[in-house]
C-alpha cells in the first residue's frame, strides 16, 4: 500500500506541489514566529536581570512589600557572613550588596525627587551590562563623590558629566544629611520610568550618607539563568526564614509573567490559524483527488477491495504528504531562522522604554516538534471530510464514473 500511495501522490505533481507548499509555509511560519517570540521573552528576562534585579535577591522579611516606603527600616545589619555563605553555592557567580534610599537632588536651580542606589561599582558594572551609558563613564570604586544619573534625571535638571549637584536624604536615625556629588555619567535602561528617577553611587558613599553599616539587599548573580529556581531553593534552605526572605527575578518583575502569558496566547492563536490554513488547503486538494479518482475507487471495489482498504490508501497518502511537508517545513524554518539571526532584526524601543534592541529567531526544539506535529496532524485531519464523502459512495455509482 505504501508503494501505491507514493505512486498516487506523484501522479498529480502540480497539485502535490501546491499541497506541500501550503504545509511547508505553515510549518516554517510557526518556527519563525515561535523562535521570534522566544527570543523576545529571553531578551526581556535578561534585560531585567542585567539592569536592575539580578537573578535572586535576599532581604529582610517584609522589605519587598513595604521597603520602598522606608528602606532604612529593613537593613541587613551584618551581611558579611551571609554573603560568604551564598557565594559558596556552586550555581552562584557573585554576590553584590546594595542599599536603597530616597532623596532630593538640587542643581542650584530646582529640586528633583530621586530613588538612589548604593552599589559596588566594579561588581555592578559586570552584572548590569544591559545598562547603557549615553554620556560620561562608568562609576568606579574610587569615585567617593561620584554619581551616575538616569537619563530622565539628567534631562529634567539639565545635567551632564562634570556637573555638580547636591543630594539630600534622611539617615537611618531620621536626621537629614546632604552630600555634594559630581556626575561621572548618564545612563539609560529599558525602563523610562526608572531612568526618570534613578541615581547610582558607590556603596560606601551611600552608607556614609545614610549613616549605616547595613545593606538592604544581597543581589545574587548566577552562572546560568536556567539555575534560578534551584539556586533559590538552596538559598531559602540556607537563610533564617524568620528574618530573611528570597525573591527570584521573576517574582521581582511580575509583569514578566504577564508578558510571557500574552505572547503564549498570541502564539497559540497563530498555531490555530495555520492549522486551519493547512486543513483547508489539504482538504481541498484531497477532495479534488477523490472526485477525480472516483472511477479508480469503483474499480478497486469491483476487484474485491473493501471501503476500509480505500480509506487506508487515502490516509496513507495524506500521511506521506504531511510527513514530507512538515519535515521540509522544519528544515526550511531552521535555515531561515539561522539566516535571519545572522543578520538580526532591528527593533524599536518597547512601550515605556528608551532603548531599541536587535531581535533574533531562536531555534527551539519544542517549537520544532510542535510545528512538525501541527503540519503532520493537520494534513491527516484534512482527509476526514473526503473520507466521509467516500463512505456514502456506492460501488456501482463509482464505476459509472469510468463511463
């Protein structure tokens, strides 16, 4: 039967070619769209990790819920021992300390409210490699009176590298403290809202400003993003859960899950559209084939073949078409993905963002298997309607088609 099915398929070469083209285009489109969406999701996650949150953060219990209002009330008093313990985990690449505060900056003409971060310049520059400097240079450990300002802050106060500003903030004891700072650079991230309020200064300078030896969070940088959940569980078992809590980068950025869910729904809808497209195209082709071969089927009935045998022949023909088309679609989809990724797709800044990026088409095994299955199953499913029509055809009526 397989040999006969192959002969029948290639007997109508033009129709077979059109059917295969529909399957190939559908499968390749699924691979390209799926790879594109996966790239967006991965790049968004890496942008969040390498600009603000890191992979995992450890803080005093309640800080992630209430700490933004009064970060000074949620300090880890002696972070050194915990930091060394976290750094000893095999998945961990580095552990960074940060202190957060709110304050006012003044350029001599006007005040501007800011969200400040005290960071370790050398380590933070390695982790936060997504942060882009639009002017000046990176913060360094020797910059005791240096500060990086977000692009929105620089535009609002008309600041540039080399300018000076005064920072006013509350200490952890409730008194006011000020510091004259020199701007060493202006940065931008993927978040326009963050850039409009953020400044960054060396950790020791921030501690001196706030009059504290503690830190708000320990930011854990991992060797691989894929190890986030496993590392978080190990860290959770390491810390004192009564006083400290752990958050992964996905928990810290809840809109990431919403974005992923949105793209998955869009991809699922696209799969449905392509499934229907392949179904209609192949169904039309098989319908025409059954109509033109009615006499042939009548002859098969006359020589003793049963309806089940004819049905099986059509299903095998569709299965061969589906396998060839889906396999060719996967191959073409992979080749197109590699070719497009070699060039890159320039993308404009997303909503509420400053920076554009270059997108790629990722070759994802799960997307390849799903796309192949959609093309193959849709082709077989397309034979169901013609088979139903064939079931109502009597042998005598089928033989009359030969006359």
